[in-house]
C-alpha cells in the first residue's frame, strides 16, 4: 500500500487514502478497513491485473489468509460499489489469476485543508467567560457534520451578546483539538444601496479561490461563481447571474469540496444578507444533511424584525423541518461577570458589590460589561455615579432609538422618568394619551425593537388594567432620560407624580 496520501475519483466515487474514506455523491459510504485496503490497492494499480497473492500480501501483510476470505471481501467491495452480479463495471475477475480495476480513474494530489491555517492565523484570542454549553453544542454539531450529517447553525443574540466572540472561540476550539477542515469566513455589510446578490457567499468563495488547496475545485465546479468573482474584480463591480445555476453550482462546489475535508462556512451579521443569499441558504438546508458541510450564521433578532427580513420566514420554515439549529445566547451570570472582572481589572478589584453593580448595569450583556469595566479601569469612581453611561454604549442605544416613531421615542422618554420599570396606564395619564394607544405602541416597541420587555398585566384600584414593562437594560432607561430637556423633565416628573396619585393615592 502507498504511504503518501492520495485522492482517487471514479464515477461518483471519491476515495481519500489518508482518511479511510469512500464517498459517493458527497456521502461517506460504510466500508471496513480491509475492504478499503483492497479497493485502494486495485485503484493504485488500475488497468493492470493484480494477482490474488499480491492482493493478499498487501492487504494482510502479516498473516495467513485463505483465498475464500479474499473472495468474500472482494464480493463485499462489489456490493459497496453497487456492482450487479453480471455487470462488473469496476472490478473485472481474471479467472484463476486475480482482479483488474477497469473503470477510468482520476488521481488527484492531496492538498492540506486551509482551515487550520486560517484559524491559527486569527489574531490574539479574546478571553471568553461562560458559553461552555454553547461551545460544546457547536463542537457536537461539527462532529456530526464530520460524520456526514452537516447542517446550519444560527447564533442569535442582540448587539454585543457575543455571537462573533463565540464563533471565534468555536474555531479556536477546533484548532486546539487539531481538527482539519476547510474554512471560509464572511460578513454581511449593512446595505446602503441595492445589495449585491449572494454577497456573503461570494466572499466565502473568494477566500476558497484564494487558497491554493481549494482554488481548483472552485474553478472546475463553480465556473459561474469564479467568473462573477474575477469579473467583479476586473470591472470593479458585481454582476447578476442566473439564480438557478448559481445555486446548483454552489451545491456542487460544497459537495466536491467536502469530500477531502469537512467544510465550515461562517457568515456573520446575516441579518444584513441579501435575499439571494437567504434563498441559497434555504436551498442548501435540506441538502446539507448528507454532506460534510457546516454553515454558521450570526443574527441580531431586532435587526431581522426591523427590516422584516426574509430570513425570518426562511428560518421558521427550516426550523419546522428540523433543518436549522438555533443557539440563542443567554446573558452572562454573576459568576461569569466575576470571572470577567478578575481578568480585566487589577488584582484585588473584585468584590461582591462590584460584580453586582456590573451585572445590574450590563444585565449580562458582554459588550456592556466589557465597556463598563473599561470605564472602571480609567475611573474607579465610575461605579458610584449611578447615571453614568459609557460612550460606546450610549451611541449604541441611541442608534437603537433612532428608527422609532417620534411618538414612541416620546413614550420611552416619559417612561424613563417613572423608572426602570413602568406602567402603561400611568404613562398614558401623564401624557394625556388613550391607554389603548399607549398599550399598542408599547407592545410594538417591545416586539419589533426589543428595547423594553413586558412583565405582567396588573389590575388598578379603579378596576382598569395596566401593563407593567421594564427597559431591557438599566442603561437604556438612562439614555432615554438623558434625551429629555430639563424643563420638560420637570413637567414630566410632576405629571407622573399626579398620575400615580390618581391611581394609587390615599
Ligand atoms: N463570553 C464572553 N466573555 C467575555 N467577553 C465577551 C464574551 N462575549 C463577548 N465578549 C466581548 O463583548 C464584546 C462584544 O462581543 P461580540 O462582538 O462577539 O458581540 P456580537 O454579538 O457579535 O455583537 P454584534 O451584534 O454587534 O456583532 C467584545 O468585546 C467581546 O470580546
Ligand atoms: Mg458580531
């Protein structure tokens, strides 16, 4: 048997000598090591008659094997290859002598995967706290994919919940385990004009084209993608292409590329994906389940809702068919925050009070926690100023408030005067608005913008109902409060006090 690693192809089959793997139509076929060795020896000598003695001495170099055993294994091999008894398309029997592999065989050189190189080329790893369940889940999904059951993972969480950080940690985990895979990473950008069809997938294919080990496969199996990328580079812009062909080619590319190594595609910020990319992902969903391909997409639910993004419907359909695994990132807990403080602040800074402060302010959002800790490093007194908001978080929250209707922004500003939690009825009264309208508007702000959450319905003293809400973050309440001019704030304060008195007074 040869020592170097070789890939053979014939008909729909691909064989990787280094992995003891026989793949048909992109799917690994069950095969025992002995049968595999027989196939490998026949392929390595395709077109030539291989005697039974030669086969036996190569496949079982150290033991005596009866001819019957060899015949049985060859017959198993024929079954694996789907040969019919009187239709030996691949293995010809030479009576009393041996066998000859007769189908045309293509031999390709083994190329190492780009995955490990790309991963180890990542910049310094960030400290990650918590997320052990999610990392285990991701590795488990990767392992299933390696066995030929690929799929799509959707990492979902609001700004700063750590989707990108978790993806990097997952890739680093794979590198630490020594897994070999091809990797392409892309990121969707916020579309300012008409987005280019397939933008993130084109970015993935571009990086596969740039890597020596995968470029040939792109050129031979996805010529339209190849043309689109090279033409875009020449013209300085992309060009539309037949959607059907693009999808089929992409599928074929994944199928071929995943034979030698598993393939991982990561697409960050998929909430900005163009519709063609969403359609391509849906098209692939059912096909990935038999392939060694894993696609990870990261999304912010609020951005999907605000745009009424087509991925919402596509994801629901995939989920109904069990074709997508959703991982929703939960907030960090107090012990995670303690770990973060220990790693980010000087020794001795960690105290129970400080951890509670950071947790209350950040509500477990890692970005908020990291920014608060950064501020604390610069100014230890920051923790004492209850109204202080780190600048990057202020800009982030303001950008979240911007798309709101003016009336809704006014509602939240008035609500922030009530406190972190607030009542819809008090809000309505203090603004002299209809309670039903306030409830409806708050409901929409809650569902679409995710800036507040509905806590419970409560009955008031006069028998009417109110809905109790809270801001999603204490910092969100502070930023809303900051937006009110001083005179307005004073009149709102007294209006809220009066409304309270009228409902709860005496
Ligand atoms: N588990 C964690 N432990 C420590 N730091 C974290 C963790 N998760 C995220 N971070 C830090 O929080 C910040 C935001 O994380 P990240 O960029 O991954 O969020 P995101 O969900 O991708 O946000 P966006 O939706 O804006 O892209 C980064 O500085 C990151 O290093
Ligand atoms: Mg991100």
